């Protein structure tokens, strides 16, 4: 009976190790995705700053709404950009 319990513990431990490794791999992948999105956002923000200020505010809002929809902007970032656009009107 003790041998069977030892085998069961070993298998459970091995399963937990596999789950932990899968979880860590998923975390690493998520972190890489976040970093890639941040780089994209920074590039987009740099482009926005270089564009002339006479760009149609409606088009800007639509562009930012699309970025938010795609997950590249958070709701908070979108609301800040929206407020900036509206304050310039």
C-alpha cells in the first residue's frame, strides 16, 4: 500500500510540475504580447504627435475607438485621449 501511495504522490507531483510549467509559459507569452502591444502603442502615439493638429477630431476618435476595440488601448487610455481631443475643440 505504501508503494502505491508513493507512486500516486510522484505522479501528482509530476502533474503539478507540468501544470506549473504550462502556467509559466503562458505568463511569459502574455508578457511578450503586452510588451509588443506597448511598443505598437508607443509607435502610434509617436505618429499621432507628428501629425498636423488639424486632423479631423471625429477621425481621431474613430481611430482610437478601433484601437481600444482591438485591445491596443485600455478604456482608461481611450478616455484620456478622447478628453484631450475634446479639450482641443
